[in-house]
C-alpha cells in the first residue's frame, strides 16, 4: 500500500518515469533501510542537537565565520519559516538556488527540503539561456539568489512564464531575522522528491534527475559510511560547486551525516585551495584530478599535512597523477566514479584496497557489471558498457531518454569499462560525445550552437582534445563565412563570444579554422573523424615538446 505523500504540489510525482522504466533499487544492507516517513534534514541537522552536539562546529568560511550545528539549525529554521509564511511555499514546490559555496547557500538548501520543497541548485557560471531552460523544464516559481549573481537570473525572470519571485540573499537574511528559529519539519515520506539535479547530455538539452529524501541518506550510508569512513572529528574541504551532486555529498551531506565540519570556499581553484588547506587544516579533501595535479608544484609552499584522505572524482584519474600525488604527499588518492543520475559515487575503493589506475570495486550496496551492445554480460578483461544498480538510480523528469539510461533494471552510465578477475573496474573512455574537461561535463553540440550564433561562423564541429593538464580541452573546428579572415584575432573574438553566450568554462580553448567539416552522405557531422584529428594533433604536439626538451638537454651538456 502506497504511503501518502506530503506534497501538495504533485508536479514531481507526475513527472516520474513509470515504475517499469525505473531501475531496480537495492536495499538489502541494514544501513540502507529507512522509515516510511522521513525528512532527511532531521538526520543531517536536528539529530545532532537532540544528541547533544549542537555546540559542535558545522561550517567554517573565510573571514572568520563559524557556525555550530545549533547556529545552522536556527538559520535553516528561519529560512524555512520565511519560505512557508512570507513566500508561499507549499510542499512539492521547486525552488531554484543560485550562489557560490557559502553558508547561506547551505542553509537555504536544507531549509527548502525541511519545508517539503524541492531544491534545484544551479552553478554560478550559468547564463540566462541555460537558467531559463532549467526554470521552464522544472516549472520553478521561486528563486533564492546571491545578490552578486542576480543579473543573469533577472533576465530569466523577465522571459520565463514560470519564475514569479526572485529573492536576493540580503532580503532573505532580513526576512529571516524577523521570524522564529523554530520550525517543525514537514512530514515527508522517504520517497518524496527533494532534489532535482540537472545534467546535460551530448545534445546540450538539459536532463533533470529526481532524487528522494532516502537517496540523500543512502549515498552517505553506502559510499561515505563504507568507503570514505569519516569521523565526527574530520573537517572537509574541496572545490566542486554545491550544484554538482559531487560537491553536495562531499562538502555537505557526508560531513553532516557524522557530525563533522565543512569548509566552504567561494573560490576554490588550486591556487585558492592550498592556502585554504593551510589555514583551516582540513582532514578530507574533495576535488578533481586536474586540481591535485596542479597543486603538486606548490605543496612545499603551504602546510597541507592536516590532510589524511583525498577523494578524486569528476573525471578519470590518470595513474600518473595518482603516482605523483602519492610521491609528493604519501597519500593515495581515493578514486571514484559517480553520476548525477546516481547522485554520487558508486564505484571506489577504501584505503588499503586501492589499485593505482583502477577506479575500484562497487560500493557496498551497489552492483556493477560490464555488458555488450545487446545487454549481454561480458567476461573479465573485455571492455564494454558499464551497468550499475543500487539504492539510488536514474529517474528523469518527463524525459524519453529514461529508456536509454535504464536497461532491464540496470543504469547504463555511458562509460566504457573493463572489469578484472578480482572485481576491480578499469575506466576506458566515455562512449558518447561528452567532453570531460577538468571535472566539468561539456556537451559539444551546445558549444557548436553558441559558435554558430556568431555572424562569422558558417559551420562548427566541437570535440574533446587530449590535454595533459585538463584531461581534455574543448577543441572547435570552424568554417568561416566568406570575407571573414581566419586569423588569431578572430579565434579570440569567438572565444569571448561563446563565454558570453553560455557558461564560460564551456568555451573552446582551441579553435582551428578549416575549409570544410567531415560529414556523412546525409550531411551528418562526423565527430568521430574530428576526434581522431584532435587526437593526432595532441600526439604531434606532445612529440614536438619532447623533441624540444631533448634538444635543450643536449645543448646543456
């Protein structure tokens, strides 16, 4: 018998895929069995107050800001009161959040969920076009926004038929100061949706993944509890935005599940992260392989020795980076693969079981296998499609692509893997057109569309080019219209143009002007051919660099 939902607004429930199109969910481990009625915020925050840990530090931030769990609980409750009393939120409503990683962002995130709403967190770099797609897809009526990021969202508000109210953080704080720090959590059920996570496929058309209250606890009790194994004395730090579920887990949910503390940085580039590590003395770090690689040369300039565990995800971890980090610090990077559809990491390895170069084994509570083109299980040592299932899984909001992601109860992640005889999984490549650059997923067709909007561009093809620093860079091959010169200044102009059209991190770091693009007889762009060209160009550049180094070495002898 179905347990009655607390949602008054039933939009999310109506957008769920049919049960037969959802993956099989596994709850056979005791730590993954949750009560029928559950508001997950009570487990992340209120439980610590009930058990006498209200005075423990929850959040630290630059400028000397420190919030205890009692401070955080009061702020969450005040914002929840503002949401439900002043802003008219009813359970099931979606609320867009737009802010860098800071304490108010976290408090607002948890307040929406505690009030029975659904969080839709967005990255600060997104432009109005991308924000409008999210707002319209999720039919969002209310947004909470850091005042410094208001411009692009205001453009969305002016054009969207759904977004009716945008509240800046300054106004939110003023409203919150006038209401009670007490709020009774909405009596949601474990299967009520509390989070929409947006991700882009290779078409650039946004997909919305839907996650329940139980899911937010499951990633803590499966991956964090069994693999990461943090303690209440740990202090977390990292770079991923909270709009990425990688950042949400690593910087909020995992520490709060065990009563630990987190350091929130609005700026967390490798150049910012190392000084922050020296200042705040965290014990657990979450960032991408490119960041670990970039930090190695500067380690001697900062005191990083408080770290005891370093988690790498967001892109494949090269063995060379693993080896270099271990040689420099003595710490083994804990690799892992996750997906927005799965909410967080589902293959990894705990300390003592790490094999350099391998992603790891299925996280306890999850199952994984490698399958062929027709869904058949492949033997060890054979590359194929990665399939996984566990306590979390893909539920797209009203999206035909659900049928592609879920096959016979298994989530098909879009990654090519190989499993060995010992059950370790080894990453091979992405099997779609996604470009993974410095931990960011970038859809080539979306960049192509931005380029094609420029008056000088006749055709554009965008692929990933291998890069030693970022894993991949966005490489664009552009055919210009007549009378437009193929000169370096034009490449710079196009880069600047794309940065203004879509999130800046998506811009093409390399642009090559060509006379024509490879196409099929039907006119379809052959991205495979472009990828091979880019790969050859990268190999040629690497060989030339090696020759230059050898020449310089001989000259020095």
